[in-house]
C-alpha cells in the first residue's frame, strides 16, 4: 500500500491506484476529459498533467500509478501553464456553439476554461470544419466540430457494451468519431455516450433543444422500466419531467442505464388518468368521493368475502402496496389476491431485466407469493369472483385474454380501477381513482437484487391524482375505518416495526 | 385597526391621560405632502403633536429577497430603484462592496469617472430635496427652478449612460460606458446654470421671512440624539457632527480632491436646508477638479472573470463566447464571506452588508438605508411641534420611498 | 475596521466569544447571544472603543446550518473612526435575543424590521410590531424557506368596502349606468 504526498497532504492507497483517484480522496479535483473511472485511461487529452518530483516531464495523473514516497503537486506554475496550453489547443478548432449547444451549463470545456484558462484566442485563421448534426444512431447525434477526441465514447462501446460500433476515423486534423459504413450506434445503451461526452459532441435526439440545463431541478429517483431499478436523476422544469440521467450506484447500475429506461420518463405525463369518478359522479372531490365510494362498496359487496378479488400492482411502491393490503383485507374484506403488472420482455447480461416491473419483490414482501392474472381470468370465468379491485391497468394479457377480461368485468357487482394511465377498461368501472406517478410521491421500490431504493417527490400530482398510499388512506377514512397511519412515515413505522413482512 | 390600537394604547399612557381632548389624525399615505408614500398616525392636542407614529412599507418591493435569486450583475437595476433620485450613488455603493470582496483594483480613470458621475447624481438629489422642501412650504417658484436645473443634469446623464433615472451605470469592476467625448464642454455649459439656480433659490427662500419662520427652530435634534438614532449624512452634519465617509474613509477619487464638509449647528430644518445648499457647491467643486485631473485609461478592470469581453470577441471566438456565457448565466463567482461597505450617498451612509456563499448569486444582500434611521427619529424631532412643522421636517429628512422601504 | 477594537472586546469577554475573523479587513466577532447587551454597552461606553453610531442591525438566515439565524450588528465610532461587527447566532426554535434599543435608539426600528422579515423576537423591545409589511401578513418573508412566489391570503373586505361593492352592484350595474349592462 504505497503512501504518497499530494499538495503537502499524505495518503495511503491500494497498489495500482492512479494519482488522480488518490488526489480525489484528499479532495483535490484534477481536471480531466478522457479519464473516466469506469473506463480505461488512455491519457490522450493531457488535461490531468501534474508535477511529480524527480520525474522528467509532467505526468498524466490518470495513468501514473501511485508510488511509495511520491510527491505530487497539482497546482504548481508548470501545471497551470500546461493546463492553459491544453485548453488553448482544444479550443483552437472548437466552434462558437454555446448558444445552440445542449451541453451549455454542464460542459466541462466551459467550466475548465473559466477555472484554469481565461486567456483570449490567438487564432488568426479559420477553424477546421467537420460534419455537424450527424445522426450517428437512432437516439444520438454527433457533432464533429465540437468533438475533442477524448475517445470516451469509443471505449464505452468497446469495454462496457462490447459492441464496438464507434472508432476514430481519418487522421490528423480530419479525425472524427465514426462508424463502419452501414452500421450505426444502435446498441441498447447508446445514450450513455451522451452522458460521458464531456462536450456537446454527442447529444441525445430526445433532449435536443428541449430545455436549458440550468433551468432544470434535479430529484433523486428510480427508473421504473424493469426490476433492476437503475438510479436516476429525475430532471424537471415547471412541473414537467424533461429527462432521466443515470445516478451513480456501484451496486445497481454503476454509471449507466439502458435507452428504453431512459426514455421511460415520458410515461409520467403521457395518457394520464385524471378522472376521479364514483358511479357517474366525477366532480365530487376526494373527501366526498371517498365517502360516496364507502357507501357504494358497502351496498354492493357488504362485508366482503370469498368473491372479492384484489389485484396488486408490482409498479406501485412498497408503502402503497402495504396500505393496499390493509385496505383490501380490513375495509373491502377481500379474500382473493393476485398480482398484475407488465408481461416479461427481453433481458441481457448487463442491466436489462426480463421482469419489466420495478417492485415485484415489494409485492412478495407485502403479500407473499401471489397468483398471476391468468388465474384471475380463470376464476372470473368460473364465476368465483363477483367484485374486483384493479390496482393498475398494466396486465400481462394477450389480445384474446384482454377481450375476454373486458367482457367479464362488466358482469361484476363492483369493479374498481385505480390507475396511472388511461385505458379502455376505465369506461366499464364503477369507480375510477387516479394514481400518481413515482415522480409525484415519496416511496420505496425493492429491486431484483433486494435493494430497497427510495424515490423522492419531484412534482405535484397531476389534477386529482394521488399516490396509491394516499388513495387507500382516504378511502379507509371514507368508509369510517381509518388507518392508524396518515402518511408514508406512518406506513414505514408500521412496516418496519412489524418486521415479519420482509 | 391601527387607529383603534393607538387609542387603546393612549388610554393607558400616563403622559397622555392628562389631556382631555386628544385627537388621533391620520396623515397619508395618499397625501400631497407625504411624498414617497408614508402614513403618519398623529396624536394631536389641538395643533400640537403629542406623538407621531410613521407607518412605512408602502413601497416595499422585496429588494433583498429578489437579489437572492439574481446574479451579482442583475442586482444593479434593483439598486437604481433604491434612492431613485440619486441612482448612480446606489450603483456605485453596491459595486464598491462587491469589488472589495473580489479584492479588485480599479483603473484610475474608472475611479475618477465614478467620482464625477456620483457627484452629478448627488447634485440631483440635493436639488430635488431643496426644491420639494420649498414647494411644500408654498415656494413653488424655487421648486420650478430647482427642477429645471435637475433636468439639465438629467440630459447630461442621459448622454453618458443612456437613461435619465434608472441607469444601471456601474458594473462590478468598472462602469458601463465611459464619459462622452464632449462631456467637459457640456459640463462647462451646465455649470453656470447650476450656480445661477442655486443663487435664485437662495434669493427666493433663504432669507424669506415666511421660509425662515417655518424652518428655523423646527424639527431640531441634538447631536447626541442624532447619533443615537443612527442619523448620518446632511441630517447629522446639520446637528454639528462632521461625519462624511468621503473624508473619513476616502474611496474612488475622493482622497485626491479638495472639498469641504459643511456642518451646521442647531440640527433644525433650516440648518439641514443650508447644509444641502452648501453641499451642491462642494459637489460642483469636486467635479471641476476631477475633470481637470482626469487620467486616461480603461474604465473597466482587466479581469476575464469579472468583465464581459468585447462583442466581436464574443461572437467570433469560442473563448470569448464561453467567457461571456459563464459570466451571464452563472454570475461572477464572488468568494465566500461577508462584508459591510459604506459610501456617502445623498442622504448619508449607504451601507451594503453582503454575505456570499461563493457562487454567482448573493446569499444575503442587506441595504442600510440612511433615511430609515432618520424616519425612526422623526418622533423625537417632532416632540412638541405643531402640525405645520411636520411638513418641513419630513421634507428636509429627504425620505425617499424606494430607499426606506426597498 | 479595527484590530485594536476587536482585541479589546475579545479580551474582556473571553467566555462569550465564539470566533473572530478579519476577512476583507472587516473585524468581526461572533458572540454568544446571552452576552450581547454587555458587549454592546462596553462597545458604546469604553473610552478606547466609543462605538456611538450603530450603523446597522440586521439578520441573516443560513438555512442548512445550525444555528440557523444570526443577528448582525455593524458599529462605527464617529470620533475614533473605526468599525466593528458583532454577530450573534440564534438557533431555530429559540428565536429570541435581548434588545439593544436602549443602548442605541437606532435599534428600535431596525429590530422591528428584523422581527418583520425574520421572526426573531427582541426581549424588552417596547413596541415590536411589523414595520414594512402590513399587520395581517402571514409569515416572515426573508426567511429562506419562504418561497419568493408565495401569495398571501386575501383579506376580507372591511365593512365600508363591502357596502360600497353592494351599492355598486345594486345601483350601477342593474340600472344601465355601466358599459356591461344593456
């Protein structure tokens, strides 16, 4: 374990640690472009040059491994001159694009120029032009002029996805990033290159010109596309989610997320169910709707029993599921429980999981193992179900099954739908309760590895929609059987105290 | 409701209980004499003021709160609207405070131009105060002459800065524009008119029987009381205390020019009026000296982290573009810390207490408004006064709504 | 500012001084709020200090920090021409401090403004009411958790105003005297 001195402070690190990581441990930020902790260190940008005593030249901190007794200076005069020179060379052909570049506001070049350079341009000829707005893949746009050829994107495709679509083509002044003719950057993780690109050379088509980054507020959240639960920064502006950006979690998703999950933020605002209806009255507001529904349920199904079925949603938070179980058992008197959710899909060896529901483990924790909707359809066809509470309209049916299901629900004494999205089933329901998305509530999801991950509230719920937990709390009150808890904290206290559930 | 409370308090106040017929009269906020919008709840015994309780805040616009969400440069238009009759002095006071936190050294020409424009603004402030004061007492002609002089100054200010009143002339590290090429000629043509106006106002008001009767001996305050109440500027100097920040802690070019600080004796309205008249003359003197000794050079400090680059550099080089972009969108990065910086504004010590958290936006921006403390002391100045004395007292304090309420 | 003044104050009140600094040449002492009256009296009356002018009294909300608030006193001596700053940290939940308005009369209105904007009570102040905002205002606007876009509840109309509205509706709108009636 070598011990070295950086800027006068000592630190002991494992063998093989590059100087840049040792400096970061001490709180010294060494500027860098091509280095990334998850990728190899080619030391081609030369921005991380530091002065190591007794070395002939300045050494790149990302490549130089710590040696015992090494003395490193990261802010000496030579280092400052080197940084200015490196930035000058990078900026010499860089287009004057800040006003139209999406990266402005989160651009390493901008930040480093102000911090380490701030010298005017010495260029007296014209800049080298390259192809701009080049659609290098279905989701990614490449701008050759902005590219500083750090090769992070090339190494990502080589080392992380293993698909090697990108390479540096041409040479000298004409070098750009390109693909083999006929190929494009179309792996399932292509948009991660836009996260790691330090400048605006690789940008996503989806976010292009959508919103300026300094206007965005960032909230920690989880992607709800599959059971991996990749951590994300949910970035929103004026009540609308603008994008997901992966959040570092060394145990779940490291620095990455898949393209499909990244684009799943659109589901937060698309096709929302904002109807709060009990019977044919949709203008009652929550307190009266809760009371009206309490009366309706009592009327139709009395104290519950064997014919009352509850379908739990593996897209809901654990707290919502807990409140749901309590409501179903004590207020509705349900005896049959099923689990709904999206059908399985593709999986791969990296982050994409076949189970496209974020919280199946949560359902198992709260309810135990539950039969799926195929069993529900059988029970309904056999006439064993006379009332149904559907939590979520995502059901793993094929078209034939769905048609049969739609027929059967119309014969029920009571059919209630509590859903985030609009769906044809809502028209047949006796009561419709609008649920809030995970961006509008605080709660936890349990991923397939067993990690309990928390989402935080970023937006106010749309219209009358409320979180699942709040819906059940209100309905329990409306049926004169209020719960002991009134919010997520109360649910957690019960959930974790009872212990046995998990 | 305010009135009812005052009555209840009165009934318990032993001093007041002796009077049989005390009347609570409301003066303002909509009142021709309450310029700047101030409400005075007067407790009167006949014509005598027993208690005067001013209610301010009608022009409170949330200056401090707004500055917390603006960048350092975006604060300048807000400072214009503090003491809006001498906006340049507010701009300069704020710029000076932030420059001290950045530890910037300004070019010599910048300091001289700031001194010149600051004194021009001060003349404006004093003419307004003198003119309005005379107007309230019925000397309307004096007011019109003072306003005409002020208009000449505004024309000059417009030539230099582009606007008459809300100019945002200062920048952190310098100024927006340099003086115009013909500034000295223009000043040479205005200066005699300013002296003339001063003389006319003097002839109309200073030795006028009615004016003197109303101003002399009214609204008097002793030096100790004035200091205890936090008075500064002409109001404090009229009470005999020679405190002027331009002399005691010189900044800009004030250390390099000769000028006197007029000091009164009695601290009454008449002295305050005379002090302001004398200060106009001293300001003209300062401007003349500065123009004579004006150095050449830049009017903006040469630091890319503070000064915006020239437009041709911004549009034609990426370095200029990044520089401009970061300063505008993130703001000038001022190191974390706090500072209290005071300059001599038209009404007295204009202090800025600024707390920075190291980013491009202030964490806390407090303005110490000079006339706030004078209004706090108006009750003392009006002890035993008549209703008619309220008018000149309120005028000579020169309470500016924008400054006191922010 | 004044190094000597800061030294004198720190020497006399050793136990009550939490910290000192002189960044940007502004000599500042962070003091325990319980000792503020003694320190202020000393600053005003001591022959070598003579801080007779209380230039400013204000407060700062540091939100995420414990203690959350601070009351700041900027003092100046007209005779000795030196300045000093005193800062008294105030914890959230215990937002009170002794008044100094009998030491400097200027503090009377300044403390009213701190109460109005931050909700810090000054014990012993003869008349602690709002000064810039109207009485019925809810909240303390300069606190960092008061959102800048926050609106206030509508105030009920006073009786005279309600009567005027009724009159307008009855006599003017109904009888063809305004543009919106036929």
